[in-house]
C-alpha cells in the first residue's frame, strides 16, 4: 500500500494507537486529519504534530458523525483513507448485579455503530478515488473474549465480521479494506494504568506500519496474531485461560 501523499482521517487520533498512526502518516508526507471528543487532547496532539488538522467531534453522536463527514469532504475532498480507530472499553459489574445500560449503549455506539456509519458515509466518496482505503481497528479479543468486559469484546467481534463483509463487497472497487487487530497495548484505553502490562505502543505501531507498507489486509501482533490464526479448539483453550472458573 502506498503510504505517501495521502489524505487520512483518523478517529480518536489524539491519543493511543490513533496518535501513533497519525505520527507515522504525518512523518511520511501525508495530510493527517484527526478527530476526538476531548479538546485538550486535540490541543496536545497539535503541539506534538503541528501539521495535523484537528476536528472536535464525538463519534458517539450521529449528528457529529454527519458533521465530521461533511466537514472533511468539503474542506479536504482529496481524502482517500479513513481509519476507524476511536473506541472505548468498559468493565461493568457482573451481569447478575445492577447495571448501567447506558454505558453498554455508549460502547456499542462508539465501537460499532460509529465505524459502520462512517464507512457507509465515506464509501461512495472513496470509490471515486484511484486508490483508497478504509482501516478498521478491532482487537484480539474479537476472537476470544474476556468475559468481564463482554460488550467491548462483542463490539470488536461484530466490527471484525462487518470488515470481512465490507471487504468482500468492495473487492472490485479501488477501496482496500484493512483490519488492524491489536493485542493489549500500553495505552489508556479503559483507564490509566489498566494496560501497563501490554506490548509497548511504539512496537505495535511500528509493526502495523510495516504491515501496511507490505499491503497486508488483516494482521495482528503477538497474542492477537495467534488468536487471528487459531482454530476453534485453540480459541476455546484461550477462552478458558483468559476466564478461569
């Protein structure tokens, strides 16, 4: 895949994996647009990457998604890469205890509804480009879930399935559909310190950049790569290990 002279929109691009990818796109001569719901994080990203274009938007809001699409295609009609990266991770109490269903709904909206909607909004525009891409960030937990955060894992499994169908439907167009499947990475996803034992962010981002440059359409790293390629029998064993009785 050509990773130069592109115009790239990265959702959730002010922190974590999104920011790491934004850096690599920017340093390789691409125009990078990031969006996020926290203005202070966007400002920090601007200080670190002065060339980046920022848009304040909460992709959990349908109105914000529509505004984001209209803003980008109006001001940057050359856009040819969409990276659906933004996501949240909740750790609710066990299901037999009192629940806040609104937290489940926000996870569904952010992790699944938003990337599906944005893909549908941008796809017609992208198919008019000579070379374009939609990149969806899922998770190794899409293949074997952690039972104590069921909705996060379920949304990533659904996004994996949607990505397969999207790739198939767009197979005869100019749009490549890529799935990036992270393992646990040292970011603040879900809360500060919860992923300190994950793989270093820069190691994962370097690996992702190499795979993208090679034209890989689906790839993980470490744990997530093993899950991606595993048989059902192996995934059942992984589930038992992740979720001891």
